[in-house]
C-alpha cells in the first residue's frame, strides 16, 4: 500500500489478505489531524527495574527483548528512558546531552530502536535539578551549567534546586530530542502548573515530530480541566510501589478523573508492576500474586490508561508473557471510543467497573480486592441500564460463557 494523505479527516480502508488457507478482510481507520495518542500508549519505562542504574546497553537489551518475545506484535512499542540519563548541556543545540559513560550515543540508540519498529521515549523536568539529581531544563545562569546539590528540601514547594530557574532551555532541548527521533516525553515536576506545561506543549507541537507528552507526577485535580488540553497523559497520583496495597489504592479511586479522559488525553495511575521489577536493586519477581497481577492488568485495561511495563523484558516468564499478549484483554484498553471504566457497583472490597465499547458491547470487570479468599460477585443488568438476555464472554479465557438473563454471577479470587 502506498500513497499519502494531506487533508485532516477520517479515512476508512479495507485490507484484504488471501493465501492457500483462504481469505479474510479487516477494516482500517486512519485519523489524520492534530490529535495524537488516540489510544493509550503501550510500552516500557526503565525506572521500576533499573532506577538510577539505567544504561544504553540495558535499554537496547530490553528493546531487543520487546521484539524477540513477540510483545511488539501486540501493540507494545514505546521504550522510555526515565531519569538519570542526563549529562551536561552542550552540543549543536546547547541542549542536555547524555551522560557519556552510561549513554555514549543517544542518536545511535534511537536509530536502533526505530529500526526494530519501536519508539523512543525520554525524561526531563522544568526544574534546575531532577528528582534523580541530574540536570533539568532550566538554570539560574545563562549558560545553563549545572552542579549537583545535596540540598534536602521539599520537592513540591518551588524551593531551589527543585524549582524552575531564571533561564529556561525548553526549545533547545526539544530541538535535540527531535534530532534524536524522540517519540515520548515524561515531564516530571511538582506542582504541575499551566505556564510551564503549555510552554513545553507548544515546543513539542512545533518540533516537527509527534511526541507524546506525559505529565508526572501528582497532577492537581483542581486544574486538570485546563492541563488536560495541553498534554496527552497525566499522572493522577504519586509513585506506585511493588506491593498490593499500592496497587489496590488505585483501582476503585479513579472515577473523578473520568470526565477528562478521551482519545489523545489519558489518565495515568502510573507504570505497571508485573514481571521482574526491582527499583534498581536488580531484577526480581514482582511482589504481586498471580491473582493480583490479573487484577492489575484487568483494571489498567478497563480504565484505558497508559500501559507502561516496568520490568526486565529479558527475563519474561511464560505467565507474564501470557498476561501481556491477550489481544482480547488489550483491546479493552485500546478501544477507539476511549472511555474509562467507572465503578458501577460496590460492596465492601468487592466491586464492578464497566464501560461502553466502540462496537456497542460493554466491558465489565468483577473485582475482589479483599483478603477473605474467593468471593461471589454479581453483575446486575440494571447497574448497566440493561434488561433481558445477553451473551457473556470471558476475555481472559477468550470464550463465551453462555446467555444470561438479568445478571451474571462469578466466584472471584
């Protein structure tokens, strides 16, 4: 297929395939315009497993594993570098350059990642100094030189060095990212406010590239109405931890953010904690049980939030791979209608989240977040504003369970 589209709009194509086994066809919709990230980004971030120990070598090893494991064939595509890649300001754009010891050639890394069919993500902050004590996007001197500080001050009170400096280098840095072929930016500071958010939004828009713009962390709910118009994703809270309590706190608590989510603009309860994680202490298996991991993936898919893995992709086991390659489950996350599931029924630690899908169906999740073993959970049609008989399909097992009248009941681990 060849050709180009220069006019904004929605274009529908039909793809036909035929071989000795038979023929098939599938509809393909192209949406051309200003909005990007029309479905939540899917990919990987370096922080949970490597933290401050991330290197170019580790990045590329995980990118190769993303391809060789087959994850790439299920939509996983972004390879995002988190904090501590930064060295000094310089180069042709007077922009932040990578640390030469850990990232000797960012251009080469980006080229290799793109050649694999993947996308490259980067990290920065408008502050003078990042959370990981590396150079940020501003300075208090016109040269933009940086000296690491040992200050132990609050990081959400606009106190130096965790504050925006007198001289900002947003355009310099964005030009460098565009030259490297960056596709995703995690922009990390607190409090997140409109002036610096919009400044970066405009710079990315004018970069000549489609760069997904992700705000981190703890986006203020009071101003999400305006912030959501100039960003693609935004963190709805603090950092997730590799334990059940941290995960559970994010499952029945996101409903208030739902009105601000739509294609191109996504709520983000943080990265995923399945597989081998470790926060820089070396890869180890997650602290979540298998049932808790099913709960994790189910909730993130129902809520249509970014799916960013935080594990060592070179150590994927069969269980983790099966969690991440179930296309029927992933389709709930990637549904083009872009709805976030909300809680439609709740009794104690048991509850149901549901949302409408583009094909007219309803996706629902039955959850047992308690510690009292297996519990019965009942989905009543009235809570879905339905009545009569409906087919229920188990997406994890990819099979229809039958026709049910008025309700569906299941014992949930």
